[in-house]
């Protein structure tokens, strides 16, 4: 189908504003920047994790409104489920609005798009539960025929779940869809930098591979999109180098409030636990008496990892609720929270917006904007309105 205007939205997962200058040394990013309006040094969406940020961009709403405030279900378990289903979203998305206006959408690995009935060409980001087959899980969650055809053509690019092979496959699939199907709205999520930064840190031995992969796949996408398609490229959050992983559920386990299992933990009588979200954590009080909850808070505040408690506004915006539900807190630089194996996490995200050197950027080619650079103005949720205006669609 031919549209008056077409939009491609590209997500560079975890590439903060501090990486912008380094990316300018690469040809595809540099060429796009010369034709784009760039908005630098802007805040991410709190909590600064992948799924909440991408749903905020898809809806224009904060997590408290759209209902996705974490990547995974809250209880600390290695079998925790990912919030990948579109059914988790409580607000209208760009692809739902596009369908109402007769605009086809294509998605490759965009978070929280599984089982969508509004996406014509859907290769969703969905992770098979432990013991389940990944191919069958993906086929059930997305467009079966599209996925079968593209895996047949480009599956050879995949090396299991290793990066940058996943991004290479994703970019090849989206380039194919752009050339052969010409969707009005296309969204792709590239995660090589995020994955390799977690493994090696922001200046580790794998980061050059991540930059090269991002630029190579960006070039393939720009070639397939052509010179006239409007393009928005953004970073969802930054990362911070870490040296220590903390999990305060161990303290609850030692106090008999939670039980240790092979996969993490099992609930105790009061159903209280710490939800680990990288740079932040939230204590779910359950039915624990307030006095005991206060003692736990004081213990947390005395720790080497503790930076500060989250504010009421932060808790509300993130969808965690009020003080009757528990309390939230964030880690100092160098620390993070999770069930990761020691030494397995060299950088992480999920920190509050006031962390130093922790801003993001987005850039826009087309949409009636003149090329140039602005700093410190706007935010990621501005992308929603820009995309809707470009496509001539209305959001709720």
C-alpha cells in the first residue's frame, strides 16, 4: 500500500547521550545526524528500563498510566515472566491508532507487542519460558507466516541468542519488510549495545563490536527506508558501570520472611519481598506489620549500596503506589540490584533520572523539522506526538 507519509522508528537500546559523540564517528549515524533534528541531554522515563520506556514512547503516557512499569513480573525468581504481551498496556498505542486509520504496521523485536491484533507484520520480542521452545513461542505471539518466511531467508544470520547476531537478523528482517511491504509505520528495537554493555561495561572489550553493529544495521535500515521516509531514532535509557550486585531478599531469607529456592525465592507468610529493577528496588510490604517494615527500611538505609529513598512522585509515576505498599530506593553508582551471578553484570540501568551522566537523546529526519541540535529540551514522550502527526493519525 502507498501512504502519503511513512515512519520508521529505531530504538538504540541503552545508548545514552554520552555515547552520541562517539557514534558520530560512524558513517551511517553521521549521515543521519546531518539530515536530522537532534534532541540531546534529555531525561529518560522512570523507571529507566526497556519495557516501561518503550511503552511510554508507544503511548505517550507514563508507566502509572499505561501499566507497564517493569520488564518482568515483580517476584524475585529466575523463572519470572517477561511483560511481553500487548495485553499489559492500558493505553492506546501508535500501532493501534494506525490500524484505526488504515495504516499497516511492521514490528521487529519491539517490546510488549506479543499477541497484538493491530500489527500486520509482527516479529515480537518474546522470550520463551524455561523449558519452552523459543520458535513455537515466537510463532504463537506474532505473525506466523511473516516470521516463517523471514527466518527461512535470514535465519542463517543468527548465532543462538548471541549479539550482534540478533540485531543482524532483526535489521535484515525489517529491511526486507520495508522494501517488499512498505508499511506506513515500522518499529525496530536494536539491543546489541545493551547486551554487550551488560557483559563488558561501557568501556569494555565488547563495546566496539556493539558500535560497529549498530551503525552497520542502521545503514541497512536507512538504505531500505529510502530518502523520503520520516525516521525517528532514540535511546531509551543509558547505562552505568557496576562492580557490585546486591539482592536484599537474602536478608529477608535470613529473617525467615521469604524462602530460598533453586530458582530464586518463594513467598513467605507475609508475602513481602524486594523487587529488583537494576538501579532501583522496591520493597513490597505485603501484610508485614509497619514496625517491621520500618526496621527493614532502616537496615537498607545503612547499606553501602544505598543512595536514597525514592520520592512519592517517583513511586507514583513508576506505578508502584503509595507508602502503604512499601518503599523504593536506588543504588549508588557502581551498585545494582538483581539475581545476577557475581561478575556477570558490568553495567546496568534502572536508576532515577537524577543520576549524573544518565540522559538520553532522540533524532528526527523529516516530520517537518529542520536539522540542528537542541540540548535539554523536551523528552522521549514527545516522540509519540511526532510520529502520530507524521502519519496523520490521532491518539486517544
